[in-house]
C-alpha cells in the first residue's frame, strides 16, 4: 500500500511538474505616479507615470534609478528642463505625446538605447538629423504633428519595426527610408501624398500599410510584391482600379477601399482575385 502510494505521488509530481511554468503571473513593474513616490522607490522603480500632471521639475534623482525603463509624460506640461534624460541609462520607453512641443528636445537624441518613442499630438514641424543616432528604436510615433519632410537620417534607424506618421503634412518620403528593412508597419493616414512613396518598394517585412485620406490615384504594381502584407488601407483615396495581377497578395487579410471610386465590375474582379481577404468598399 505504501509502495503504491509512493508511486502515485511520484507520478502526480511528474505530471504536475512544469504546470505552472507557463502560467506564471505577468511581471508587474514597480511603478510610481508622483515624483515624491519615485524618489522613495529609487532603487527598484521601473515605471514612472506622470501623465497629465503639471510637473514643476524632473529631478536629477532620476539619474540614480538603475531600473527606470519607462517614463510617461503624456499630456503633461513640461515647462521644466529635460536635462536629466541622457543620464537615464536604463530607459527604453519615453512618452512625450501631447506636451505642446514645437520641436524634439535635444536631450531626447541622447537616449541612444531608447526602444519606443511617443511624440504624437504635438506641433513638431521637422526632425533634426540627430534622430539617426537612435539606432535601437523599434517604435516611433509621430502622429498628429506638422511634419512636411523627414530627414535622410531616418534611414539609420535599422531596428525600426513600427512607424506612425498619421495626420502630418508629408508629400513624399525620403529614399533612405528604403533602408528600414525590418519595418513591419507604416501608417501614413491623412497626409498630402499623391502617390505611393517609392521608398516603400522592396521592404520585405511590411505587413500593415495605411495610406487612407491621401490624394493617391494609383496603386503601383510593385505594391503587390510584399510577401507578408496582411492589411492595406486606402480609405478615401481617389483610387479607381488596382493592379491587374494580385497573386502576390496571397496573405492579404484586409483590404480597405471605403470611399474609393471603385465601380461594380472592379469590385467583382477584386472579390474573385482575393477570395480569402476581407474587402471593404
């Protein structure tokens, strides 16, 4: 009986071993929502969220926080110095969205290890060439600004996977953007583009492209050659016809052509050519 009990115990232990390995509670970063709380947790603090606050100072003590990787200042009014930023060696995510910036603070360009940068909903009209030094960026959000041109140095962001440029004033993209061979998603809604930028040609990992709300009249044939393209948004563009050969879009899941002047015969052709895709007219 004892032997049987022992065997059963061993079997149960073996069967349950590792059961919790993939069900561990997600890591909850040590977080502060005030400067005072941040200073009190300085040795363990990982995430500082000061969003929407009228901050009087961004203290130098932040530089002594070895684990601070996320700094959120969305909607705050940073009338204070950002001089401490380059000293935040562990920082990986910075959110300066909706902070009434007219340009990108020079201190931001000193964050050479930054991976995610949010600058949306400001009044930024241009980017300095220094942006090219932020080679660890994989996500850059510049939605809702006044940018009419990107510097060639944007092509130095070799690790960039996600680029958001919605609601700006872009008429074209620099040729150097073609160097972003890891780019998977690009959003260019509501700009002033009249053609699909040639610099997108040959980016092999593009999965999601949004060009809605532009003056684009023609989809070039090379756009059907993206092997991983899953979503293409052309809402509101004056596109009446797509390329004849659409066999390259075998992985396309969503094609949005709402408010495009597509006639019924062309709609029928597209449905027949892309039976696996959801097409919205």
